[in-house]
């Protein structure tokens, strides 16, 4: 059974990082990547939280995209 090759700091693109953190998901696994090395995130509770955070960010991105695509009419504020 082959083990996934850990990502290196130089190989991680900014878009791969979870909201600018050192958390990176590659090969179906979460990694914590720093200039000095990579560490697999193997704690199930921690990786579940990372997965939830990704889902929340995706939902927020969809909501913003929807607002930009269908903005509410701008008018006077009722008093």
C-alpha cells in the first residue's frame, strides 16, 4: 500500500490553503504544512472540523455569488 507523499511548502499554491492557514487537503488527506516540513492531520475530531470549515466557506462563497448575481434594488430607506 502506497502512502501519500506529503506536500512541501514550496509545492502548495495559495489557493490550496484553507483560508490562508497552513492546512492543506491533498490526496484525500489533511496536512499541516510549514516551511520546515509537513505533518499529516490525523485526529478525526480535528479533520471533521476542517471539513466543516470548508463546507461553511463554500456556503458563504455561494451566498456572496448569489448576492452579486441578483442584487436587491437600491432605493431610499423608508423612515
